[in-house]
C-alpha cells in the first residue's frame, strides 16, 4: 500500500515544482517598456555627448573623481555597496583618471529631523572644501533613514558657508525603503548597491537616448530594458528579476544600450579637440 499512497504525493510535488518554475520563468518574457523615439538608426553621438557630465566621463576635464559618503546613524552603507560603486567608477572613468571613495562621517541621529532633513544635512555636512581641489570632480552621497518614499534620488544644490557658495552635486539613498524588502536571505547591502549605482548613473547623465529612454512622462531618464540598473523600479521590473533575486543575484551594471551610450559619447569627445565645459 505504501507505493500507492506515495504516488499522489509525487504528483502534488511535481505540480508545485512545475508551477514554481512557471512563475520563475514566465516573467523573463515580459516586454521592455516603450521608448520615447524607438528606431534602428543610432542616436547622434554629439547629442549623446551633450547629455553626459564631462567632469566624470571626459578625458582632460578633470584628473580625479572623489565621492564623499556620509550617513545618518544606523544607515551606514555596507562593503558591497561601496565596492559596487567603485567598480562602476573604475569602469567608466576616463583613462588615467583617479577614483577615490571617502567613507567619511557618521551623523548623529539627533540631527535627522523630518521633513527635508537631508537638505539641511547637505548644507551642514557636505565637505565643500573638496570641491575646490584642482581638477577634481567631487560628488556627495548621503545615506539617510528615509527619502520621501523613494529608494533614492539625485540633487544639485548651492551651499553657502562663510560667504562662499559651492555647487553640490550628489545623491541620497534611503535605508527604510530598502529595509522593508530585505527579508530572510534578501541582502540589504546588495539592494542598496543597486540604488547607489542607479542614482550615480543619473549623475553620469543616463538615460537621455530616446531610442531606449522610457516614454512615460513620470519615468523619463530611465531605461526601457528590464535587465538594466537604469530601469525604474516598477512591478514589471521586479517580476522580471524576481527569480534571480530569490537566489540573491542582483544587477551590478547598466545594460548594453546604456554602456554603449557612455562609450559613444567618450569616443565623440576624443575625436574633438576642445573639451566641453564642466556642467
């Protein structure tokens, strides 16, 4: 009798396994989002170059990139987050361009007062003296408890201290937005790594190519490719990458189209004599 009782159990297990595989594989067929101006003809390189920040990507504009990272108490970024950004900067920075990531200061939680606390912290804590270093592209990164429901965002602010005004370009990463997804084996460090690289992609100038920039007005400057770190984090994107996420495998770079845009812009700059002014 034992063999006959085990047969239904095997059928149930097979059905569950089959359904699980279907749920894991089916999202891989989800289509990419519509583009602003789809087409097979390449977007002009000179227009691409105008979208990117030459201080970070063009030879001869700066000699080094310095990224200063501060965090509110309880929000310190993990090593994979830092290493992920360093790998991106090393990959896309111009030749013979130095990259330095300064994991700088922990900010007491008492200084975090909602709303718009990140703005006050940028004005108070950003190391604006680094901006005056010769031929240095300085960017400021701040890890905070929350960012208004967003995983993160970029900013460009003017900070005045002692009568001197400095333009501060950088980004904010929210701890609470990531923590609610970091359950069981889902790694918080790797989740924040994706957001940091995504937001730094915006600092580079991605995505401004209408061939693969999303057409939806609320999601402009994001990639149509669901396998790209520059895609907007929607339910379709999460579904497409769910199976990999279950096994703690997450995207660490931009898609081929976004990478190609950076490389084409850099090639265009190299072919021209006079560097574009810093933005």
